[in-house]
């Protein structure tokens, strides 16, 4: 189990919504404010392949791993790289105010752009850069480091599951489509008149 998971009471699983990741965890990290519970570790993404996250990141529900990392242009690791897929999605707060951006990335083995696609997916959450100054509590102010930190959710996609809480940006077959495709002989299906 990853760091921090032992800080959760027995029986609790960490499975925050996009909004909770951005507002409760990422916002507080970027503003240098304490977060309770402080359970999401900071990882250098360049030194960590996705299958190594079990010993370094916080494992949440449904085998998702969570961690903070610095924003970088290069998302290369020792054995591969993370590449953006699809379009960015805005994360909406409950007050209908845009608070962040969610990027979806897929892990590829090898060097870009000839890497081999894997089932590892990452949602990378960024705060919208508002440039707001925040009080330090001692009368001073500091600029929020919103462009420096991201919080990530990494998981291994199962491919055809419609029950997944998170959209990986790729189109998937519905359960009904899979059943029809698994039938050996289409002539054996009788349709009503």
C-alpha cells in the first residue's frame, strides 16, 4: 500500500471527486496551506513508472493512485512517457465556477513518438491560474503556486468496463455491444417481427 493510506481510519477508502481533488487538496498545496488529512504524497514523476506507484503513491478505491508532482513539459520516465489524449476538461465547482483543468494522459513504453501504448491512464489536475495573492497569516502575502503543482490520479484501464467512474477519453464498447460481438453466429439470433 502507498504512503499515507495508513493515515485513514479502518474501513475508509480514498476516492475523491474531481472537484474535491482540485479544491480541497490541490488548492491547499498550491497556496501552501495545511491539508487535513495530509495523505497525498509528492512524487517526482520522472523517476516513477506507473507500475511502481504502489509503493510511492496513495492507493485509493478501485486501484487508483494519487500523488502531487511539479508541472513539467516533459513527462518522460526511465522506460516510457506520458502523452496527452483527448481534450482538456474543466473541473466545475459546486458553485458553477471553473476552478481547474483535467488533462488525460496515456502511458507509452519506449521513446516518443514510437512508443507502445499501454493501459495506464493518468488524470492530471491543474488549477486555473488566477494570480491571486494569499495571506501568510503573519501579515504578509504570497502568490499562489498554481502553475507549479498538479495532483494526479493514475489507474490501469480494464478496456471494456462501462462501470468505471472515470472516463479515459477513449471510446469503449457497451456491455450490450460486447455481448453481440461475442456471439459466434449472427444467424442464430432471432429478432422480433
